[in-house]
């Protein structure tokens, strides 16, 4: 039976592309590791943010569209994306969020303190201190290494059929149920990042997608063989997985679990350095071979943006 190490990536719909880049690179200090397009809709960007190399367990990806209608967070979605920061880091992040005028609130669950806020499109984000997992080696926009986001701490899933979602987490993904508290179930995967998953116990009504909502959450498969094994298992459970598709930087299969959340199984390899060297990740628009002949037409539909240090711009204005 295959066992996932945890979250591979999370993908969401957002609005303005420059605002998206300013928030995740400029405010949160993440690295834009890949600039490409939605392979199913090449007139839309697909942007990947993560640690220095974009390792599995750190990757947040976006489909930004100017003028996109706002969605509503609810059942059948990832409700909250959780990022892990080093122990002692929450004080820094509270001060930083205040500096940028981003409202936040302090909450707690399962004995941990969290700082919760929303991004510029309305996605819910929690920060939590975690000792486990490798420290970040990427510092940008005034976020020092000792406080930099490591990657995912996990996620809070909003299911419209929580009992069925729990069975998928336990029996298909092989996560361990480790606690229950105030209407939540906590699961643990085997990895060090993206490995703590919380699930609502009371069913949550489904809501429509749109800007400010998560499209899907992807779970890690160590290689092609393990992914094939998962596909057979999912199919045997009657959950109708898609064929395996090549996403250039990983292979992917998708299925919608009974609680309405779109799950993906994504391979760890080959990673983001397959078409760009580590030092230049995210600098150029990368296209799969089938779209390369249409580069000019694709670029004509895409808005330009810059990855910029907001700390630097603020100092320059003073």
C-alpha cells in the first residue's frame, strides 16, 4: 500500500497577477520558481511559488486572471492553507503583516498557535511555528532566513461529507489519525513538510469556485511506479481517477473524493530544474514543446509583471 509523505502542492484561483506576485514574493518572501501557463488553458498564467528549489511540500501555484469573479470558500475545498515558519517566527510575522496593513487574528488548535489572514484575493492562510522540516535557504523582500517560510505546515480541509473524506485520507492516502478537538480531526502523513492535515467533523455545504478559492490539493507520490499503484487503488475504490498526465515538472492524476475536494496525486520528480538552472528559476516564461510555436500569440494574452522587493521600494520612496 503506498503512503503519501504529505502535500505536494496546492493550486488556487486568484485575480490580478501583479498583486498575486507582490503578495507571495513581496510580502511572504517566497520564490517564484516557475512562470508558465495553464496547460489546459494557455491564455492563463500558471505561477509556482515555493522554497529556493520549489521542493515538494513547499509549492503554492496560481491561475491568475484579471477581472475574475470572486468565489466563496466552503465545502469541497481546501479551506485554509497552512505555512510553517521556524520556532520563534510568529512575532516577526505579526509585525510584518501589521507593517503591510494586512489584518490578522491569533487562533489555536491542537495545542499550537496560528496567525490567520487572507491574501489579496481572499484565500485563507495560517502561519504556525514548526521545528520539523528543513529551514529555508531563500531570503527575499526583507524576510530574513531565520524567519522565512519553510513550506507547508499542512492544510485545513472543508469537506461536505467528512466521514467519506476521512476514509480516503486513512484508507487510500494512508494517513494516521492522531487527534480530535473542537470539531476537527487531525491526520499526520510521513513527511516533514505539508504533513499535518485537519478535517472538519461536521459537513460543510458546498460553495462555488472562483478567485480566492483553492482548485485542488496534490499529494506526493515518490515516483511513477507508486503513482500507478495509487491509480489502481483509487479505481478499485470506485473514485474514477483520470489518466496520468505529464505536467512537465511532475506527472499527475486527479480524482474528486466524496466530500467534493479535488485531489491530485503528483510525482516528486522531475522537478523545476528540468528546463531552467536553479539560479535562474522563474525568470523566463517556460512553455511545453507543443505550445512553443505559439509563444507570440500566448504572450499577447498575458499581462506583464515584475517580481519585486516591496521592502526595497518602500525604502526608495522615503
